[in-house]
């Protein structure tokens, strides 16, 4: 994750941040950054120059866990050369292993669990003053902890994340999240609105609302409010152009939330809705709480309300006991729904989960074959969908310079497709019209219209975002 600042500091304590895992981890890292900057730290992009290294970890899948272990292993030699270097490990892996990380990696100075993120700044100061190593693993956070952070002191990214809730109560049999992130806790709506207003004042034009299951927002709050009502309140904030959210659980996607895609123009026409498997037998063993046909019904309702909605999803192959027929049902669901984007993974046992105790483990070679087949099907679908965008004029919110090509700007459509185009930097933070001329595997290339500011030129796309008016 790349973090940038618009404000320089004279203090010499240099901070390097590395984040693995989900967007909630990225948000946590931003919160840690702003807190440490308020104490006089400055950010560095050169790890060898850092006085403090903050590593935010993930353990939802084995691959993410191994990434963190590999990164920590590489830091050992750096610490040997510079004993004054302080290494902080936080996030889900830190929560899971706790003091075990200190035992395994003797060059780590501080381990902080998921509920200890707000305390990183003063703990960092403590470990800088001493050689004492420690683990901080608080058991609960009755108040949503992000509200203890100081004011944002650097310019907000055009598209800024905002966590609205933490934890999960679903206990899918394969998932470690309830054990490392805890049970569901929602932030009070006014605190969320205050943060978004501050972000917008700092330059944000889009917010991404984060939670393990945003559809169940409101649980545990004294106020009576659900996620659709929160969206309506956010929609009223001036100068905010777009709203996105992730992640949704299919069983909690209700009619009221579906209607929001028709009623709220600022709500992006995109939904990430993990289905995980197409077999009802596997879904039941996963404890997902819905069937394949129920998932299809919700997709149909979404497309009735918003025909141009972009859909992405998560799926895993090789869940214990998954047969070839189970897998083919997953392929059939994929072909039926026609997702824009798919995040696909091989199943891996996670410590403490029910499925880790299930018999009938699927051989790794079979998992690899199934994953390759599934990704081949999805690649063809994605390619067709991106090719279909050629010639259309799309509204693009400009986020900044393109990483793909020097001199170009980049942004996203309502459907979350990346678009690169030639244009001046003063367009950052503005919504512009771009005609799509070339489709790549996971991005689009376009030409900025002469009267490029949104509203200055008529759109010629066949399925306009404004068409999501409901039926």
C-alpha cells in the first residue's frame, strides 16, 4: 500500500508502513499513519532508512500469512545492522498468534492485536525508549475505536475508505475473521458522518464504506438505524460525488438496500457479493445461510432495479468434501451470473475454524486444476464485458496520475472499472466524460471528451448510470 503526505515534518523519526490484506487493513494503516504523523513522525518509502517499521498483517488465507512471515524474515538482517530500529507487527496475524510472534521472530519489538490499533502511537513511543519487547492484545473495544484518532492532517485521497463496523457474527465454517476481528460492532452514524465530512473537506469525492458485513450495520447501537438509512444520510453530504461499500453478505441483502441502487444517484452501480460456491451442499457445510437459487434471485432483483450494475464476487475451490459435481455447479453459477470481476482462491485450513476439522480434504493438485479452470471461464467473461465498453462514453471520477502510463490520468467508472486517459492533473477529484477506445484484460483506455467536465457533454453510452431508476 502506498501512503503519501501533503505536509512535511521536521522530526527525524522515519516511518515505513507495509500493509497486507483487505481494505480494512489499509484503513487501519491510514489511521496509524495519521496518529504517528501528529506525534512528529515522517513517512519514508525507503525501508532501509526507517526508524520504525509498521507491518499490518492478514491471516484470512494461508498465502497472506506466508507473505507476512516472509517479510518479517527479511527484516532480521536489517535489525542486526541497526539495533535501534523498531519493528511493530499488527493486524489479524498479530491477533491470532500474539506472543507467539515475539517467540518466533526475536527481532520484533511490538505485537498489536486488531483491537489495539488506536494505541499504536503511544506504544511506538514506549518501545523506542526501551529495549523491552511487548504484546498488546486487548480483549474488547466497546466503543468503535477509530474515533479516538486525531484530525486528519494530510490531504484526503479522492477515493477514501471509512470503516463503519468491525467484526462478524456469521461464523462461516472456513473463516477466521470472527476470531481475529471479534463480533460485530457498529460505529454510531454521526461519528461516521463527521469523518466523511472531514474527508470531503480534505479533498475526498468518493467514500468506500468498509465492514466485514456492512449489510448488518446497526447491530449493537443505541440508535435504531440500518445500513440503507446510513446510506441515505451519507448521500446528503455536500460535495461528495460517490459512495461505494464492501463487503455484503448475500443472506442479508434485502429489498430496502437493493432499492438504494435506484434511489441514490451517488451510490455507485457496483456491488461485491461473495457467493463462495455454487453447490447447495457445499454452501450448507460452509454455513453461508443461502442456496444457489436464492443467490440468483437477488442478482435478478439487482439487475431489474439497475440493469447496468457491475458485479464482483469471491469464490473458493477445494472446500473439504467438494466433489467434481459440486465444482461444476460453481462453474455453472459463474457462467449464469456473468460477474465483471472474480476473486478466486484455493481453500486452506485456518486455525480454530470448523472446516479445519472436516475430513475429506481435497488434494492440492485438484484444487490447482479447478482454480485454473474457474479462472479461465472468468477471464473470458471479463474480456467480453470490457470489450463491450468500447465506443461508450463513461463518467470517470479522476483519482490521480496513472501508474500504467506516464502522463496519463486514471479513474474509475461507476461499475468500478479502471480507465486511463490523457488529461491534465487539475482534473483530479472531478467527474469527467471519457470515450472508451481500447479494452485490456482489467482496465480501459479512453479519450477525454473536449467538453470533458461531467454535465458539459452528453453521454452516448447505451446503458447510462442514470438508467438505474428502478422498475
